[in-house]
């Protein structure tokens, strides 16, 4: 359960990454320390920064720079990969098309999902079926860079999830196999326009780049633009705690499916984005999600720790996702 945390902790995950598949992983003191930090962060904030993650700084920067270049293009170019129901909700959405709790968000984005081929997951996959137009051919390199980046994030997320599984008292591979062995990742490249100039008057309200929401799956890796403070996380007192960018780190947070799996020991924390800076902000978000057809239920080990009663209904991840994407857009 989120507490009245005032800041978001930073965790060096390198010991976990070094030993992620060691048979005696639970006996390693370095790993045990990371696991304790993950547990505390997930209980208190549902958010944490990671360093020592092994993804080169150059790759983290390159993907943000190419995102910036993409959004800088004229609308006619960007709309060539327009998101719609026909594309399986993949592709480009302009400012105001994504809606959170009924309010249009002040961001543009490209949404990309793991491939869904015809007939996969029986009927459940149909909504998410689409060509891969979410992989733009302009700027050149974009597609290739995206693929490299997504692979690295998938690998890192799997290893962090192993640490989280241990933190919950399970085995390291607790969240693999039927739950997350074939993760239905989501990849979003997001652009937030600079704050509008208010002629010195107090603005009646901030322009909300992305309204308060929780993420849908297991674990999100956010690669934020350096130098702009815009992401905010809500604590138990209802205060919005900033998550300022720390160069070279990812901001990680828990999604709705991990809340269910942990039977509420961990929760998906509300967060939002307000870009009050005079600069355009880019953000590259990678979402590590369960298998599309995973039937997500509280883990036995978590049920035992929480008195044996299910605090949440189970969910099929694909259904949860479809219920979100089909209501997220006004186009
Ligand atoms: N795949 C994820 N998590 N995307 C996050 C978008 C959150 C905003 C969305 N309009 C909503 O209301 O959920
Ligand atoms: O822009 C950010 O920093 C976070 C974006 C986010 O929360 C999301 O896309 O789910
Ligand atoms: Fe989010």
C-alpha cells in the first residue's frame, strides 16, 4: 500500500543482474540487498529509480533524440502511421486524442505492441491485431533502434521481475511461464508540448500532459527527458511527489497486474505528467506486461502472507488491456 512517501528511492540493480540465473541466488548477500530495496520501494511508493541496469547511456539518449526528431516533423509526415482500430491501436496519435478519465491529454505519441498474428489467442487477440505501422520508417534508423531498445528493456524487466518475485517470497521464476513467459510488451514514445505562456497571470489550471492513471501490467521502465521535472506520483496523503529525471536511470513503477498477483502487498500507484517547462518534453516508456492470455490471480505465496483471502478479482491481462485501449481514444 502506498505510504506518505516524500521521494522515490534509487536502487542499484547491478548485483541482481550479475547473478540473475544463479542457482543459489537467494544466498547472495548483494542480491538480497537489492531484493530488500525492491520490496521496500514497492510497498511504500510503487515507484523506484534503477541504476546499474546495463543499458548504455548512448542507447537511452539516442532513442529520445530520434523520438524528438520524429515529433518535430510536419503533421502530414507523422499521420502516415496514424493509430486507429484498424491498426490494432498501433501508431501515431496527435495531441488530445488520448483521453484519461474523460479529459484529453496534452501529449502526442506512438504506441507499439508485441505482434499479434491472425488467430492468436482465439478471439481475444483480434482487437490488438494490426500491421506494424507503429514502426516508422522516418527518421531512418528509428525502426532498428526501437527493436534494439525494446529487446534490452524486455531483458532488463524480466530480471527486475525476478528480484520482485523474490521480494514477495516466491521463487525467482514465479512471474515467468504462464504469467509472463511471453510478455505482451507495450512501447510508447511520447511528446509533451512546452507550457503555454500565460502573460504572467496565474494559470487557472496546469495543462495536463497525461492525467492521473495507473499502468496496466507488471512493470514500467520510463526513460525521461533530462532536465525537465514533469512526472508526479501520488502518495497516500494525496500529495503529488515529483520524480525528477536522474540522468542514466529509469523510473520504474508497478502495474495493475502486479497488484493482483501480490494480492495488494504492492499497488499500482497513481501518477500523472504536467510539463510546466518552456521546453518540449519527450519520454520513452516501455511496459513489461503479462502474457496476453495470462489469467492473473493472487500468487499462493502472497495469499498466505495476507490472510488467505483474495483481495482482488482475477483478470485476464488481454481483456484488461483491450478494455483500456478501446476507451482511451477520441478520434
Ligand atoms: N499502456 C499504458 N500504460 N499507457 C499509459 C497511458 C495512460 C493514459 C491512458 N489514457 C489511460 O487512461 O489509461
Ligand atoms: O511521461 C512520463 O514520464 C510517464 C508517462 C506515463 O506515465 C505513461 O505513459 O504511462
Ligand atoms: Fe503511466
